[in-house]
C-alpha cells in the first residue's frame, strides 16, 4: 500500500459554523411563572374564604383583645361574611386556581393543552371578576354609621380598593387572551403539537 501520497489530516479548525441553533421563546416561561404565582394566591384566598365564616367568631375575639371599645367589637360580631356567597366564591376560586396552576405548568413545559387551559381560565375570570366584586360589596355587612371612623378617606378607600381589585383581576387574563390570539403564537403552539406527536 502506497502511503506516500496520503494526505495528512488537516489541523485547521473548521470556519463554517453552520446555522445558529434556534433559541426557544421565553414567553411560555414568563406567562407560566406569573400564572403559577397568581394561582398560588388564588389557592390561598380560596382556602381562607372557606374557613373564614367558621373562624369569624374566633377572629373577632382576637381583635377584641386590642380594641377597648366594646361597641365596635359587638358590631364586628354581626359583620360575618354571608356563608353561602363566601363558600360559592371560594369553591369557584379554588377550581379556577387549580385550572390556572395546571395550565401554567403545562405552558412552561410547552404543552399545547396548557394554552387551552389558560385561555379557559381567562374566559371564566373576566366575567366572574365583573360580577363577584360588585356583589361582594353589596352584600358585605357594614359597620353601623355611628361607629364608622375615617370619614371621607375611609369611604374613598372603600371605593378605590374594589376598583383596583377589578383592574388587577382583569389585566392578566385580558393580556393572556390578546397574546394567545397572535398569529405567531398560534403557529408556535402548533409546532409544539408536532413535537409531541414525534415523541409519541
């Protein structure tokens, strides 16, 4: 075998780096993390709402240790939130929080069903927030006028607080629906479906 004409291997590194690898989009992680945080607060609020009607007497007794005015304490005893509405809103809040939590986890994993679950959560939350907060304000027992303190500032806070709750509760689901409606996002999600079929 003639090895004289054999070309020795080149020691020069290749200069053609090829096409750069595709960088995965970050929006599934961003929406997923925000969704998990909101769902966690929702789970906490729903659990507290279920317990609150039963724990209200103990709560008032605890507050009574720091309030010397017996009239205010007695008024608080009659301000227990309506049990039926509290339980209804808590059960729905628990269900929607679980839905959002599951969808957000699937979204982080780039599972197309996560998008569907998050969209379903958003479509439930938008009308529910528009109904729940005004109803809660109307049916919430109020302290007698002669015992209310704070004047105009307290009244303004009673209005601004629920309004901020509506804005905060509607912002994320509306942004989520607008984002998922984008053509580029829909095309990317369809790509996830193709990846799942290849794995299966």
